[in-house]
């Protein structure tokens, strides 16, 4: 592969190829589980840090049953109850601290309605200042809720952007990967949809280990930069 070679298809055409090659099932993504409640959506995104959506969905279900669905209920039940409910999601103490702190600050701002009424820049600042809520969590939330057009980067997006030749290293900075994917898909594409399709594509074809290049619909135009 020559230096600088990139996936030869881009934009809406690339989105269409992804759409026709993977099945997108909303119920497999934690953000869709409680999409009518922005607080639970955020809790779900926090729970999905460093674990699978499947684990995060199970933990969110238990959280909802044992703790509740509002920041006020989180403060009423307390840290230990939160930690117990989300135990299966991994790093649960750190995640519980982030959820309780999020609840505390939301209640101080009038509750869950703040997540609906605050401007995207206010929300970005608010969420980023909470320990345990990083750039990816903020981007996934702002993108999913349609507050901001941004390309979130998770482990699939990072790996695939590199294999497609869009980034210089599999460990490229978050901002570099997000910008490269946004540019490759172009402004007309819904980044939220593209991101979800990339996850599904990464699960089916462009897997971390043993990617299925022989069956991949992009095999004839992919630089196949496999880092393993
Ligand atoms: S599975 Fe192989 S051919 Fe397909 S996008 Fe990934 S690296 Fe490229």
C-alpha cells in the first residue's frame, strides 16, 4: 500500500454501501434504550465506556429499576445504590461517581430539563467539567440528541479510520479521527447515522481481530492498513 492511499469511496456513496451491507438494529445500541429521557441516555453513554453496548444495556436496565430515571432519584438513593446497580458495566465505581456528580449538578440547574434547553456550547462545557465524562461521551450525546453535528469516535471508528487510510496512526488523537471521518463522509451526510453504521460494519466485517476482508463490500477500494 502506498503512503497516503485512502478508501476510494466517500460521502453519500460510502454511506449507501454501509447501509446495504450491515443491518442496523437500534435495540443493540445503548443510546436508543431510553431515547425519550436525555438523563438516562447520558447515563447509558457513561455506562458504555470501555465495555460493550450489550453490557451497558443490561446495566442501564438495572439502574432504571433499582435507582430510577431522574437525577433527583439518583441523589435520593445515593452513590452505593448506583454503584450496586451498574456493577456489571465494569469500572463501576468511577462510573457511579460520574453519574452522581452529573445528577448533583443537574439538580442544581433545575433538573433534566437543563439537558433539553441548554445550548450545545453550554452543554459541552457543563458535561466536560464533570470528572469521568470525556470527549467521546459528550460527542455521542450531542450527536445523538441532534444538538451538534459532530462525528463521535469510538474504538470501531478509530480502527476503521486508520484502515481506510484516513488517519496516520491507529493511535491518532481523538480530534484528528473525528475530523478525518467528518471530511471523508462530507457535510451532507448524517454523522450520527454514519457513526452507527461504522459500529455495525466494525462488528460484522472490519473486526479488530480477523477482519473479514475477503467478504467485505469495500475490499476493492480499501488500503487495508491492518495494524495487527
Ligand atoms: S474488512 Fe478489510 S477490506 Fe473491509 S474495510 Fe476493513 S480492512 Fe478494509
